[in-house]
C-alpha cells in the first residue's frame, strides 16, 4: 500500500473499529506459564526469539506467534520463562524487521533485547508499604537530573553512588564529608521543596549503558517507554537491577517526604525506526502530506497521539508507571504535540484510580515545530489549555520571560534586569494568567510558575549576561545576587505551582552554556561547593517557600483565587504595589501587600492604612519570624521586593 493511502487508513474510524485491541500487551509470566502478546495488525508473520542474555549470541529457541483477532499476535507456553530475554521478527509487506517489544517492561543493556520478568522479584524491601507523603498547602517542584545530583566529588557520595539512582537513597552526605554541611537528600529536605521532578528516567538511547561513566545526556530520546534507563543503575546488563534500584530511589524519596514526578516524552522517539515503527510501520507516527515523517518535535519524528492504539499505548504507559513505580505526577515534554482528548483521558483515569488531583499532570504547552495531527484534532497548546481539565497545568513562559527576559537573545531583559516593569503586567503574572480577557488558563491550577528549567540559560547565567559586563559566571556579583533575590520573590508571589531548576536557589551556573543536553557532566552537575558558598541565596529561597505555605492568597489555585488581588498600583517609575485579600483562611494576616522596586534607586512608598508586619524584605525572607511592624511611608531598597501582612484584628 502506498504511504498516503496507508496514512488515511490508519487515521480512519474503519481501521480503529477493526483493530483497536483492549487486551493487555507485552509479556506476562508466572509459574503457570508465560504469554507473549504483540499488536501488529499489518504483519503477515511474527516470530519470537528467546535468549539467555540481553546482549549477544544467537537465539536458544524460536517460535512463530499465532494471529488472533484485532491485530493481536500470541505465543503461550506452560513454562515460566522468567529471566529470559527476547526479540521479535515482524514481517510486513514481505519485509522482515528485527525488533524489541514496544511493550517491554524490562530489557538488557541499551534496551536492545526485551526481557521476560516477574516484576515482583524487583520490589525492594518495604515496597509493599510504600506510600507517598501527604501533601501540604503548597506544591513546590524541583527539577533534577539523576546524574547531576551526585556527580560532583565534593558532594560526599560514595564512588558507587556517583551519578546513580542509589544516590537518591542516601541521607547523611556532607560537603567533602565535613560532617557539617548537608548535601544530597538532606540538603533538599532542608530547602523545603515538596516534589522532585526527575528528568528522563525511562530507557533512552543517547548514552551507551555499557560505556564510560563520563557520558552525559538529558535523555529526551526514548527507546523503551516502559523500562527505566540503565546507565543510572549499578548493572545495566541484568534487567531486574535497574528496576529495583529505581524503586529503591522512589521509596527513599517518599520516606524522606518528597513526591516524585516523572518527565515523560511521548512526542517522539530516539529514531524514527523505533520498536513501535518496526512492529507496525508508520502507525504510531504522524505523517506529512507526502507520507514522510512529520517533525513537530524538531527531533525527527512525531507520535500520533490521536490514533487510538497510540493513545492507548501512552495511557497504558502512564498508568503503568503510576502503578508499578508509585510515580506521583507526570511532566509531559512538548505537551503541545499531544491532543486535548488524550491528556483529559489520562487525568480522568488517574483521578479515578487514585483520587481527584492525587497525581499531578502538567507539561509544555508548545511543540518543537509544525505538527500534523489528523484534521480536527485539538492539541494542548496555549490556545487550548482552557479546554483541558482545570487540574492539568502548563509551563507559563509569559511570567518566565517577563521577569528575566526572553530566550531568543542573551541580552533581552525583564523586570529584574533593567527591562520595563509596571503594575498591570505584574498583576497578570501574580494571578497566574488566569484573569483578563485573553487569559490562557481557567485557574492558577493550570499554571506552572517558573524562571528556569533544564532548557536554556540558568537564571543565574541569564542575569550575568544582562547585568555583568565581564560575564564572570562564577563570581558572586552583588548586583546579580540582588536581581536573583528579586526574581525569586516575584516568582513565589505568583499564583500557580512554583517550579525551579535544581540549583536555581544557589545561583547555579553552566558557564553561560544555553543548551547543555550533551555537555560534560561537570558542566551540568550540582556544584555542592557553590551551594554552600551561596547559602544566603539558598536561605532566601527557603524562607520564601516557607512563607508561601502560610499565604492562602498565593497558594490557592481555584478559579476564584485571582479575585483575591484587590489592587495593583504603579507607585513610582519601576515600582509597584499589589494588595491581596488573605481573609477567611485562618491565616494570621488578613491582607497582604507585595511591593516591588525594579529600579536602581531607593523609593519611598506609602503603605495602605493600618499596621503592617514585614514578612520578607531585601535582606531576609524569614522576616515573618520577627515582629517588625511598619505603617505610613517606608523606604524600598533598589532592586528588591517586600512582602507585608496586615495583622488580623
Ligand atoms: Ca538507555
């Protein structure tokens, strides 16, 4: 069949009616036997090859699969094949392709061969009783790469933990083993973030799992969607090890009070001719009008989330990670390539199983290029966020760019580094862009408020580019530190979910590198020496995190939350004040005033009537622990923020 004809056939309801298959796919083994199920509706022939290892050598045995209805292929045996590795030969239009199982849940090194595995063997001690910690008033998301976390020698990690899942299990590490300055998990606990978003932990292809430890990649290149990445494990050759070690890490994070969010990339695969493609050529991929691969990801391919078995694949994968690995939330890479219907379905399925809102969903509301979904399909871009369930959130580039300048140029500026600032624009940031005639979202529950993530310059590097002519990224420029504090205060004064790239709180630098996806680990690593050198900045973030959880006017996320903003006034050039109603919530303060001075001058501003307690100022965000009361006219330091609360009568 020619490509174009096939594209329309795959898109058709007729195809869906004939071949949509509800049977659980993949391999299931027990002492009663083993069953292999593969969905390959266009195949003429499927042959299974079994191996005793996941790396090399020829097959021990081979068996043809039997074709069932709805495109399903089956092989059953009374033997328990737990621990065996396997591949398929799938013949379509007389071309036979060797492939691993797209539904594999375990695999050998580099994901080349799939593995039959009784998953109960991978459960670590205590896993049965693993529970996610209870949530508090606020969710603060911290984006972390497994290798970054423990690569730095100064972190005090054991050599075998460096860059591995196991480092996430270790309490008690300190800076150069000094016994005094916590690093790793203890550092994170002290910081007070609540959710750890792990950058890709599914099996990706850009790092050779059997190769040297110095290799590095962020991992946005999926190979096996339902298997953990092997290079973070102590043994990538035995499929059960990576699974057990990832579960141990998640269990440790849960026990230490963190929820765990997984970064998922269901928008493209490492290469077009993936296991999905080789099993059902083209079905899982969007195509251009000439039948070639559409490239909405900018990475060479584009998954067709709207085709029913592709949607089922993605839904099953998310549910699998939630069930088998106790994942608490999902961050969808380029969510703007996926259709509104599927994301809504995923949220509904998770809500039904775990309770409303228990699993957090959010993503990037954009694509990496022109997408080509079936006509009539609505994608989760900014234009369509309002059509998603109110608990699905999206990264807010409006606030990000407003505060520090956009991503197009290193010299572009925002509120904190010399750009234009006014009360009306800040008000929109504060309400998480959920008000106004052109609101992107229905409520702050749909907004991820952030200044930096793995992409683009770190906040520190962007501020150095715009504020420090000498471009000394490692310096502790007071000017840059002041701008960083103001930026952090602004971010934590915006409704929505606060989010930060690991290390933003200590002025993390990549030496000005914008896209470090395959830079050396030393460029990307968490620099634990710097974390302690800049601990005053860390304290500023820590205080803001704690203060925010006391201010319902900021952490509430319902559609009414933006109405708490009562006024937003320009007080002087570059200087604005925003008042919020904080009543009816048991908080100590019934009104909150946010004061921002983006200018480089001192400003005298008049407080609204009443006695105001200083909660945070340019020096400390822990001011709320004292009882400093102000009224009337007060001075506002250059490039600084002040948060005040009126003590309830
Ligand atoms: Ca891999």
